[in-house]
C-alpha cells in the first residue's frame, strides 16, 4: 500500500469493515444469549504490516483476520468425564428411589412385620393345635406373606424392565448422536480454512452433541482441530473417528468361546436361564463331553474369583449335553456336540445371560462393553462405566440383581427350613394321596447330581425317613413290629435316582398288625400303597382302605421332593402355599407321629419348631459362595438395610458428581457464555470505532478533493 491519501482511504475502509464485522459478531452474541451450547464469538483483529518510510515505519491499518469462539477444550474434556459420572450415578439413584418404596418397612406393613405375624401364628397353633380358627389365621397370614414377597419381586422386576426399555432408547439415541458428530466433522472440514474461516456454529453444535453423548455413555475426546475429532469411550472403544462413526448395540443373551489353546472341541456352549452376571467357564480337567472327566469351574466376575461350595472350595462341574445340564447359580449350563467333543485344560467360554451393551465396528465382531462388577464391588476399567446407559445397566445387573439374589436366597432358605420341619410332621388327618411338588429332570439321574434339576439336591443326606400306615375308616395305625410300635423306617442314599427310591420303597415288606388284629408278615407295601413316578415326581396313593403319614426324616428327601410340605416354589417369584395345605387346614402339620405311629391332635412339636425359626441361625450364601450365619429375620433386615445403603450411596455420589460437573460447566460458561453487560460495552466500543472509521474516510475524501482542486 502506497503512502498517501489513497492509503488513508484504504485504512478507513479496512477499519470500517473491521468495526462492522465486530458489530455483527456482537449482535450475534446478543441474539444467542439464551441459545444452548452457543459459545461467545469475537473478531480477531491484526495490524497490517507497517512500511519502512520517512520519518519511520508507517502503519497500514487493521485486518479482520477471523471470527474466533471462546472455548476451553481442557475444561470441556474434564466436564465430559464428570458429566458421564454424574449421569451414571443419577440413573442409579433414580432407580434406587423406586426400589426403596418396594421395601418400605415403615408403618408396620412390610415383609418384616408379616414375617412376625407368620411366626406368631405358628406359636398360636402350637398352643392350640386343633383349633380351626388358629389354623385359618395362619393360612391367611401365610398367603399375605408369600403374596407380599412375590409382589416385591414383581415390582423389582418391573423396575428392571423399565430401565431395560430406557437403555434401548438411549442406545438408539447414542447411535444417532455418533452418526451426527461424524457428519458434522465432514461438514466442518468443508468449511474450515486454517487462520481464516472457523465454522463456529458447527463446532458449537458438535460440542453440544458430545455433551449429550457423555450423558449417555462415558466419552473421552481427542480434538486435533477441524474435523479431525475423535470420540472414544473411557475404556478406549472408538465411537467417532473423524468422518467415520461406529455404533453401539443392545443385544439379548449370548454364549461364545472366548479363549482356547489347542482344543479340538468345535461344538457350542449353551444355557437356560437369565442372570445379571456374566459367567466365565474355564476347564480344569480334560476329557470328552458326557464322559464325567471333563470338568470346568465358573466365575461371575471375569475370572477374578470362582464359585465355591459352603466350605470355600472352588466347585467343579461336569461337561454334559443338553440332557444333563449342570445348575450353576441361576443357569443350567450345557454343551452342544460338534464333530469333535474333547476338551482340554484352559478351554474358555463366556455366557452373557442377559441383555448387554456391545461396541460394533464393521470389520470387527461386537465387543462386549457392559459394566462388569468384581467381587470387591469395583468395576472393570475395560468396560463402559459412565452415562445413563451404564448407570441403568449397573442398576439392572448389580444393584437390583443383588437385591433379587438376596430375596431369592431368603425365600429359598425360608421355604426349605419350614418344609424341612413340616415334611416330618403330622396334621389332623392323614394322606390318601400325595404328589411331590418338585420334579426331577430325569427319574434315572442321581438325586444329588448337578443336573437333576431339583432345587434342593445339594441338601440331601444319607439316612432314613419314617412312613406310617392307617386305616382310612378308623384312622388307627397299622402297628409295625408290635413289640417296638414304630413306623416303617425307609433307608435312603442321596446317590439314588428317583426310580431307585421308588424301587426301594416298593420292595419293602410290612410285618405288623392292624386294628382288626389282622397280622401281616412279609406283606409287600404295595398291598397298602401305590408308589410310582408321575411327571417325574414322586406319587404315593393309599389303596385297599389304607392311608399314610410321614415321620422323622434325617435325609431331607421328603422336603426336597415336596412331600408333606407347607410351601412350594424355591424363589421369591414362586414361593406359595402347597395346594394340599391351601385346600385343607387339617393338613397343617402342628404335631409329629410318635413311636407308636400315632398322631395326637394336641401334639405341637412341629408347630413349635417352625415358630422357633424366627431366631434360629441359618446359613446364607451370596453369589461368590461366601456364607453368613444369621436368623431368617436378621437376614431380611440386612436385605432391607442393603437397599437403603444402595440408595444412599447412589444419591450421595449423584449429588457430589453433579456439584463438580456444575462447577466445571460454570467455569466453561464463564469463558464461552455471553455476558450482556460486556456485549453492550463492546457494542458501544465498536459503534464508536465504526463512526471513527467513517470519519476517517470522510477526511480522506476531503483531502482528495483538496488535491484535485489544486489542479484548477
């Protein structure tokens, strides 16, 4: 630019343009003061290079170089991390607030108070064993208790289903955001010119979407400028890489081989059941499928700890096909045969018996990234751990999952202990027919095997149980071995199958005398009873005018098969009164058959023992196999306390992480937010600059006119 009047005119024009651009930018700031995600903008002004001249360097005016936005990438990256943590804890807290209402014990209407009524009712029955009113009250209180347990489980399941539905919607939204960010990166590249043109509106839109994504799943951003923008999960799974967007999927239960050495097994692992934990299956002994030699262990936390028995020993299970699936926690695990069915030590499988989150790349199969909790309560750093998706998954799989497990353990132990006593007792009338409530998978399988499919298989012991015969008209007993006046003692071995037990019972002979003086010597018990298997359940039916009852059982087989029991079911969702007791209060076993095979209406041994369960110490197990010893009432109280603890912890971290996130958001807002007072000041400043620039042009024009007039 030459020195002279024209240069002054050009400088005025440049100043006018710079002021105009600044005024327009300020106006844009004021207009977007309430626009979400908008970052304050400003025109970056630079002086044109000066010219060396006499009497020295002469300036050439101003240059409006580019429109910049005020935005701190470091603060934003920290905010995204904290926003993901807050969203996770907030989702968990919101869910737990709903769960707290399910287990609300205030007002005396919770399960704890119903349990107290249940045990009190048994104590009343023990005081007046033959009183119908007391029995009816017991029946009513029991139905209320079991209904409440089922209702609590059902409400918890509905909350889980609601969260599950939310996750599906959130994953869909996350994929939309991922796609939008990738598209924005492409558009940003098209408009971006380094040092000259910044697509600020597109950058704001991208940052706003990234914030929304961080509230859904934890993210870590690497911004190299323009469209070279990478969004990863904290665990390193890429969601956006420049103009390429990947995706998430929320898929149903799966099972697959995850690691192998040189195995030749080429079949598939299968399972039945649903659980919030992932099951890691690792072979500890080599062998062929169904051989009994191929053994595996199971972990529920990715191999950090392994499922143990009550003595703390790692449990090993046989590798069988679908006909003999082994029961591990909530799953039946089996293997589908291939062309080669040999396993070696180290063969490794993963079962995901639930809906789970996966990271999807076109060139790589879905990678499981659902949160995974370890036995110590911490979570895997290689999985998703932030955002509402992770929060809802953690609630479903671990918070609600552990509550469900404890409620099931409570129900299972409660059912077993009551049934164990009741199955050895006697009511006011004897049986003409009884059918077991628990069926086996196959009547030829050992009753104590992992694959029997019966919930109480591991509680069976070697010993015997008693059975007494009665005349159906008089109710008087057949006196077995008159000199001893005892009922029939039937031996039992837990390794027997149900068919073995039936065969053993059918082979029993009776030596005794009935009330008519009829003497039986070596008479097959089948003359008195029809003992058979119906629908894989034990069935006993009196015939030829005889009925029967049960007495002392050291084996647990009566309770395990559901014979002469009070409850049926084995979990919180299935616990209920047996049909026999529900339909006939006389079948409530308050007493016990005595040595003379007599059942007295005033006997209260069974009722008293059941009533005393309220303070009896029992053994409870958690998912790791660890055991605790406490009463049934104490265990449930601890369950409720655990719900409150989950809720309080989630609420605490929700509030604390929110405070940090808000602080970071406020800090970013101080940098990028529009301050109207500042903008008004800038408006006045640039308005004055504009007027001054206009005056400069006017002055230059007058100078030019003066020069032109000299020619005249």
